[in-house]
C-alpha cells in the first residue's frame, strides 16, 4: 500500500509565522497554488482514497489534490494539528518572549512539554498513529492513499516509522505542501520511501 502524507498548503498565518495549531485557518492564494501543483503531479497516478484532517486548510488541500481523480475527501479528525493552547495566534517571536522557559525545554525535550491549555506532542503521536492504522485497515495492500495533515502529526509518523525518538523530530522538516511517501505491507510493515520537499519532484 502506497501512502502520501501531505502537509497542507500555506495559510496567512504560515506567512506571518504564527502558531496555528487547532485554529481553523483557510489556505491563502499561495497555498491553493501549492496544492494545485501537487494535484497536477499526482494526476497521472491512481488514487484510491483521500483522507484529511477536519481543519479547513487540510480539507481544502485535499479537495484540490483529489479534483483530478473525482475522489471524495474522507474526514479524520484525529489527523489534526497539535493544539497549541495559549500560543495559538501568537507569532513565534511572541511565543519566545512570553514562554521562555517552556521554549528552552522544548528545544531539548519536546516530549516533556505540556503546552499551556494545549496538548503534549506524545498525545498527537498516539492519536495520529492510531488514525493512520485505522485508515490502512480499510484498504487493500495495492491501494494508493493520500493523507492530508499537518506538520507535527506527519513528523510524529516519520519518527515512528524510522525508529527515531520523538525528541529528535527535527531530523525531518516539512514546509507547506511537502509530502512524505511511505508504504505498508503485511510482510514488510511500514517503510519510508521518500520525503519530497518540492512538489515538482513527485513521480
């Protein structure tokens, strides 16, 4: 089974370097263009299903990517981004100013951090991994699936598959509409096939 883990396209808050988390922000024009590029590059592939977080920036990306395939987007709420709690809507500069001790701990041990009013990274890791495995159970091994989610959910999955500590998630990096190609089979389990940071490289 081939699975494309796609981060949503750019939003205004991405452009302004703001924490989005569970805030429901729509794609901007650049994000729509990014999703269109991914759609064009995947248009020649057979896509059997498309899943998305329930946040509109992911859902809009999924709908654009699914357009050439006439595949309805299936919503999976557990694919949503890490809830940033009190940090949501703040710029990264404001976050560093208001939560200096927390940010210092996040740099060395993000798994130990509980975001004020939000989630732990380990919470995201657990719910997204369960959601992804639920999705896989619904499909045949020959299927190709697109899963549109967010930065931390996808990073946590890549850590899981590669055996990387979640504290070292920065080994992977995803910009808007970057995607990761992973696969699953009963005989080999999960494998990372490719991490692509330019939609024009999709083959």
